[in-house]
C-alpha cells in the first residue's frame, strides 16, 4: 500500500509542470555553478598545484562546493514540492478518498513521503551523473562524492518531512509553502545566531542542522549529522501522522 | 395508503448492513449533527434530505469514517468503525460531494488506484476496474485524463471509485448535483441498479431525486433527524377522474368525502373514510369513475413541514 501511494505521489510530481520546471531550473543552475568551479580549478588552481605542499583535488574544489549549493537549492525548492502533498489533497477534497479507505494514516504519510524522496532521488541521480562526468578527465574521491550526495539526500529529506507536516496542518498549499520558507529562514537564523562571535550557542547551531549539512556536503560523513537528520525527519513524520490521525479519528 | 410514519431506525428486512446510533458532531463547541440514527439493509436505497447546511454532508462523512463523531457509533456489517476500522471501511464505498479525482491520472489509472486503496487483490484489480468502467459507462473515456472529462463523466468517475471494490454499503453525497437531465437520468439508473444488491444512502436536496430512487427518506433539520418515512408518500389528497363531467356537489354528497376541489379536469378529494370504502360509495352513487389515486407531492409537503418548519396541513403525515 505504501508503495502504491509513493508511486502515485511520484507520478503526480512527474506529470506536474511545476516539478519538472523546478528540476530543470535546479539542474541548469547547478550545471552553471559546476562549470564555474571547474573553470576556476582549471584556470586558477591547476597551474599552482605543483607548488602546493598539500595539493587540492577537484573533489574539494569543484564537487564539494557544487554539493553545498545543490543542498541549498534543493532546500529552497522543497516547500514548492511538499506544499501539494497533503494541503492540496485537503483543498481538493481528496483526503476523503484516503480517510474513507481501509488504510492507516501511517501508510498514507509514509507513501506520500517516499514519493517525495523518489523525486529527490531523480534529482540526485542527475546531479551525480554531472559530477561523475569529471571522472572522464581525472580521478575522483568516490567515497567523498558518495558521502556528499548522501548528506544532500539526508538534509533535504529531513526538511521535506517538515514540509509534509506543514502541508498536513495547513488548508492551502501556498500557505504551506510560505511557512516552509519561514522554517528554512528560521533554521539559518538559528545557525547564524549560534555562530555569533559575541554570544555563540552550540545548541542553536545543533538545532539548525546547517553545520551538519555543510560538513556532509564536504563528504565528511559524521554519525552526529546523520542521526540529527534522521531524528528531524522521524519527528516531523510522527507529527504528521498524529495530526492527520486526530483529524480522521478524533 | 402510501404514507406510513415509522420511527427513525427501523431495521431492514434481513439485518442492517450499516447501523448508526446517536451520532453527534461538534465544531467549535456547536453541535452540527445530533442524535443521528440509521439502520440500512441490503437492497435498500434511503434518502437523506435536508436544506443546505442541515448536516447531510457531515452525517455522511461521519458514516464514511472521514469525520470522527464526538458521540455515537457506526457499525458496518457489524464492524465498529472505531474498533475495527479496516474491516468496516473495506465494506464502504463513499462518493463525497466533490468527486475526489486526480486530474493528472487517466480514468483507468485512477480506478486502479481506487481499487488498490480499497485493497482489491492485485489479481482481481484489472477485472474489477474493467467491470466498473463498463458499469458506469466510462468505456469511451477510459484513456482520457480526469481533468479533461465533462462534469457528467467526472461525477460518474467519482461514483465508479466508490463501487470499484463492490462494497456492501454505498454512501453518496449529492450524486447528481450539477448534472444535466440526461446525465442525471443515467446516474440515477446506475444508483437504482446498485440499490438492488447493495445498501445505498444518498443525500440530496432534490425532492424528485429522493422520490424517484428511494424506498425510505430521512429528513434532517439543523443537524437533527426530524422524520423518517417510507416512500412514496401521499399528500393526503386523492385524485378522481371521471369518464364524463360530474357536478362537484354530487361528489361532495358521497359519504366519506370531506371536501372536493376542482383541479382542472380532475377533482381533488379530501377523505374522512377509508379510500376503498369511498370508492365503493362513489360507484354506488353512479359516479362514472375512470381513476381514483392518491395525490402526489406528499414528500414536498413533508419536507416543507419537517425540514423548513412550515406549518403542515391537516391529514398530511
């Protein structure tokens, strides 16, 4: 049942011009950034490599910053994807279809969420293919590339769980997207506040999760970062289930 | 006589498929529906009648397991909707007031989804969808996207998703709203056919629809069940047609006739005795009777009195 729902969600996203447009725009911007970093490497850094004590490779200078941007851009695109998941269902009266069917709210929420992750995976595959093209000209640190991609996936997946919750809470997709951007801004504000030179707060930095995704984007796979995002996603999925369950069963 | 008052909650002949007792729904502390009761048996089509805002949709949504009642219980085939939600919902088909369609899916894809959601086994799904498409007259649009369908086809597709798993109990919220007469006729025929094998509860504010389809009607007023009657209902008046013109006074003089009123070529009689007895007396008095039948419009009178609270007429149920 969960897979049926996931397939439906993915199918809907793939048939929506908005999702296609977002995917194309993301890929275009990331390709531009990738070429820019590559250009920088070829023209600026490569001639100097022989003079460096610890020469840097393309993984650090091209792939890591591209992955950081990719994470930021996917985070920014996520509210536009998650807003439809449940808020639009409610707006169009389609929650009745699910609530009257013999399926549990957990199945519904997980199905919707897996569909969103499926779309994210498609974006990730396109990005991975672009990054892997570098291996035609040089050797890559595949472990760090894979770590960075996993980091992107975890960070965006966690944020999409929060987006799904907002979509379950709010009656209109636009409102869900707006609050999604509010949450994103709040997380970055927490991070900035936590790193303030006057009054630094490790708690704020931890809560924001931004530091985690930055380290993951560098390909540094830390257990604390992975567990942070898993916890974040689980919390919001549980809240989504709770919210819809109350609506259906009182 | 066609009119017989029955207390709300009479059982169907072979045991109820759907039972509701004391259902109540509150919003912001205010009761929207209170004390709703129903027993719905196989082969029954029951109409839920009320003005806009009377609580029809809320009632149906509670019965369908979409809204949680603040009080009361719903049992489908004996399964409590709260205690055995999966078994209860498995036996239910629900068409909400707005068909819950996905514009980006084709008719076939959508019905396959609906069948999967209702847990039709994979091996039987294709046949179930094909059968439903045929039954609902969706064959010629099976490959069209739902978003490209006319209003009539959308309504039929909504109905199709409610019956694709062959539920024993079917709940329909305003199934023919916004349809043209031909579409309305087709959907009514389908509901009538469904009513032979299943138990159907349909809401409407169209008196004609309820009279055309239902064997029983429940009337809601401000969230309360105010009446439940078998159909068809007579108005209390009887129509007399004669083979030749007759003076009104001659008919008024017959025993058991309380009042006579000319209604075009026909005469409308209000009776104070059993109609069979009055008919015999009319014939005995030499009145050339061509037809003698209860006057229609009883549901309208009942509705005006029960749903709108207008004063009734003497003799009406």
